[in-house]
C-alpha cells in the first residue's frame, strides 16, 4: 500500500522556479514553467506571447473591408477569394482538428471575404507594429485563431460546475492553420498593406497616380472620339468624354462640369 502511494505521488523538482526571466513562481509538475507561463504557452505558442484583442484588430478590419470592396474586381482580390474558398472546402492536407473547425465554418456559411478580412486584420497589425508578436508561432496562432473565431466556438460542459463554456483552440491547433495561411496568403496580405500604407503616408503620390490614370483614360477617349456615336452633335468635352455612357443612357445632353453649361453643337 505504501508502495502504491509512492508511485501515485506526482514527482516535482524541489525548489525549482520558472525558467522565464524575472519570474520567481515555482514550476509546475514536470515543467520548466510556472502555471501562468505554461498556460500562456498553451494559448499562444510562447511563454511571452499574447492573443490580439478584437478592439486592436477593429481598425485594420474596417480598412480591409473598405479596400476589398473597392477592389473586388481586381485579379489579385479575385484570386485571393478563390484561395479562401478552397481553404474552406479542400482542406484534407490539414490536421484533423483544423478540418473540424473549417467544417464548422462551412456549416455557418462563412464567406471567403470574411476569411480574407480576418487574415488582413492580423497582417495590418504587423504592418503597423512590426514587433507585435514575439515569435512566428505566436503570429501563426493569432492567424488561425482569428479565422476559427469567425463563428461561435464549440461548447462543452464542465464536470465540476455543470456550466457550459467555449472550447478555445490551443496554440498548436491554431498555429497549424496559421502556418498554411502565412505560407499561401502571407505575401499577398503583406503587399496589400504595403500598398495601402504607401497611399496613406503619401497622399500626393496617390493623387498623382490617380491623375495619371485619368489623363490616360482621357487620351484613350480622345483617340476613340471618331468612333463614338454622336447623332446629336454634342461636343466631346473632357467631362463629357468621361461620362459619355451615362449621357447616352439618359437620352440627353450632359452638363459640362467646367462651366455649368450644355455642350455646343
């Protein structure tokens, strides 16, 4: 009986303290870390890691939604949405526990656009704060987690209290999905924020590019002037050339923005 008690006793390092610098708490059983840092590693993949809060991601999420909607017909955005769709439906290469979360998202009818916005919110944070994550594993855990939490997480019942609570995916599971996201969509997400940040930091350059695009369109419209149907003889002003399609559908002359008058024959 005494032998059984000895074997059932949990071994522990005597007088051992947490391996994290500055932490004097005693270690957990068979662990280098204290309870707090062990839990942190379980959640984030690193003893000094952290999970970004929704309010931190909110500004980046809003910007991502706006720009994706404006550029929804851009080939890169179309390709990214096709990739996100494949991630939801063709994920046999991923671990089984990751597949279960993606299957849950499919059941909740999560859209590819929602997945892209979630991913971009994390990359927007790293674009603004390059040292937001202490390790690649923590970044990947955040990427996977923000996607998995697009819909309510699975719930279970506590055996002690009888209360139901959400089962948060551990860092190992979330990081497995995040690693795939970073490998396959990381370059696109990084380029996305580089373009946006350049426009926000240099509005004059952005205005110059818009002006160049407008001048190019006007030049093309001028070259095609002879081919445009012009039965009523309205002159093709700069404003009129840009808005010819609208004028033609309305069935009447377009008001010139330069002088507020109708075009002359």
